[in-house]
């Protein structure tokens, strides 16, 4: 059922994305919306005529049908808004959508009409509501390039327009006051205060349609100022016109550039075609592609590649030199690569598989390879998954150690989602981090498990630890130790080399169930990123954790893991935020 709802939301998001060049039934939806907008506009126009009662009834039912249609459409747009733009996630994000340009048009042109049926309204308010129906016509701008070009042109040159208009207003006010002093003595009854001269000057710009400023100056100075105001009247039209004309040129160039960047981003995505991972037998997304390899494979220049990465979403530039220990004093040359990662929220990725176990990845955005490993570990086990993928990387503000959730953008939402995932009875979390990279020496062991104690603390129970069920933890530790030693010749330690007792640790900051269990696992970067058996290691961790916590063998792998595809496309749990 959850999968069906997920697929429905994804299809609706694609159908309502304002793109007239998508799949056939998506285009049918777009053209149906356009047709209903035109029908509503025609009904509004015809309602202004004196028609026979039977035609009035027809127009009434046309109004009712279009109102119901647009109500459903607007409701669906608000529902799927997070899939169109991750910043519209949650109720606050949906509220932001309602105050975006087209979102505001949607709401104002549809939902307020129900007020006339719920509350008695004055005649003027009722007329305003009916007049607001005309706003629906603007909604067709979603599908017309010319309308969007105009808005883009104005947006591109808004600062220049504001400066030009400010200059013209200031000059006009100055000239108006000079006009007052020049005309006051000659026409004291007409120019009895400065407001009259100011009104006269501004009225000339619009042709004085109401004849409320029919007070021409009679003095020489006044007539000279009138001539200057006349020239400014030309400028007040010519200057914005020239600015907007230049804005059109820039908007067209920017649009062409955006289309090229979008095309390059789609091409970049094709560079992450899934490959067979022989140790596990699955088709897996490559953990990274070197910049030089992508440039050669995709025939793309460096600047185009950088812009495609920035456009994303789901791409970042990483330096793989950070994954190699340098304690021996040898210089490690930079190796720049592109990493592809799953993203469906404002902070990164959230997948709720309704599991008791959650894989937590608070530092994926800063540690190369970690995103790829954690995603597949959670997928192998059918676990929930939450990761931080988005944000400023320098200066880096961690989701792992912090003072309050308000310190870092996106952390509030991340914390709320993690608390929700961990609110289930018998909940366990496994936080994955890296070890033995450029900032750390290599350790004798390959996997390091921590549960909230100091370095060297071998306890598996205690009020200050993250574990409440020590027996299950010990079972997981034993299963993992035996499995990685037997299949991969790797070793595990318990709280031997790292501290997790800091008061700033995120597991001590968030509000979890009193009986929730948490573990932190640091994995040697060599095994997590560079080993050909890295996904086999993820599979073994998932199997050990599943057997210890759930008590049964891990189910067979999902069929989509055997499917050849591009990147993370086709994974159903990624099609909407959990």
C-alpha cells in the first residue's frame, strides 16, 4: 500500500511539473489544465453579458465544475510539492509553496471561493472574490515561455529598475518643490501647498486622466520646470523599457545556458550507470567517477562538468586524497572525483521502510564514499535510512556533534525525522562514520564499535551508554566479528580507539525513547571505499544486525538491486521522502 501511494505521488509530481515535453499521459494532464483555465476565462468573459436565464445556468455549472477541478488540482500540487522541490518538504515547506508566485495564484484563485458558502459576506467582498477568478488566467503562464521570459527579465533587472525609478522620483519631487516656490506667488489660490505641485508633476507622467491636476504653471521658471517634467515623462517610459529590453536579452541567454546545464546534468547522470558488483551479485551505482574519466567518457569540458555538478541535485566534487592515511609523512596527491548520492529532502536523504533499525549517516557530505556504502547497507537490510548530504562544507558544521538543533541549517528537520524513526518500540540505530583517513592514523583493527563510553571502556551496559539491551548488542558484536573474520579477514574492536562520551554528541542531544538502542561504527576508509569487497562488507553488517535484532535470517535481496539502470533511478523507496 505504501509503495502504491509512493508511486502515485511520484507520477502526480511528474504530471504537475509544468513541463509540456514529458510522457504522453503527463502531457494530457497539462493540456487538460490549460483547457480548464481557458474554459474558466471564457465563462468569466461571457458572464459579463446580459444573457438568458438558461445560459446563466450553464455558466453557473461551468463555474462549479472548474472550481471543483482547480480545487482538486491545487490540493494535489500542495500534496506533492516536496517531490518537485525538496525545500517544500513538511508542512512549513508546503506553506512556503503556497506563498511562491504560482502557488499563491493557485490558492487565491481557488480556495477563497469556499468562504462565500461558509460565511455571510458583504456585497463588496463577494464581488472581490468573483473578480479574483480572473487571476486563474495568469496560471497559464506556467506553460508559456514568453510569460516566463518577461518575469525572468524583470527579475534579472529588478535592481536597475528600482535604482532608475528612485532617481526619477527624487528628481521629480525636487522639481515639484521648486515649481511650488516659483508658482506660489503668481497663483497662491492654486499652488497653496507643496502637495499640489507634486501631484501636478506626477500627474503629467500618466496623462492626468482624471483632470485633477489641471493647474498649468504661468511663470517662466514654472514653464521651464514643466518642460523638464515633460522630458522626464519620456524618460520614465524609455529608461525602464531599455532596462527590461536588456533584461530580455539576458533572460534568453540565461535560459539557453540553463537548458545547456540541465542537459549536461542529465548527461552526467548517465556517467553513473550501474555496474555488476561481483562479490554481492547486484547492479550497483559506482561510488565515484574521477573528473578526468567523466570528461573523457562524456566529452565534457571542466567548466561544463562543474556547472552540471552544481545543478544536481545528487552530485558533489570530492577529493579522494582525504581517504588515505598520511601518518608516514608521504605526500598524497589530490585526486578529484565526482560522487553521486541519493537526495530527496532539504538536508539529504530520508527513507522510512517502517523498520525497527535505522542506519544514520550524519557526515556523508564531508566524507567521500560514505554515502554509497551507507545507502546500500540500509538497502540490504531493509532498514530505515537518514543521511546528511547537503550544506556548506567549509566551514563545516557537523550534524554529529552540536549544541542545539538550531545551530545548523536543516538540522531541525533532520533531528525531527530521526526522532520519528526512532520512536518505534524496540528501535535500534547504527551510525556509520569513517576511520583511518588523512586526519587519523591507521589502526590495528578495521571496524570500531562504540556505544557511548570513553576510549578503552569495555562495558556493554550502564546508564551513561547508548545501549539499553546489552545482550543483543553482544550478540551482534559476536556475529559481526565472526563473519568479517571468516569471509573478509577483518577485525572488530569495542570502544578501543574512539570516545563517544561527549555531551555534544547528537545521540545525547535529541529526544529518543528511553529504551532505544544506539551504536556508532567507524569503518576503515580502505575497506569502505577502496576494497573490491566493500559492498560485501555492507551486506555482512546488515545480516549480522538483522539476525541479532530481528532474530531471523535476512530476506532475499530486492529485485531492483539486480536491475541495470542509471544511478539511483528506479529505487521505489527514494521516490518520496519518508
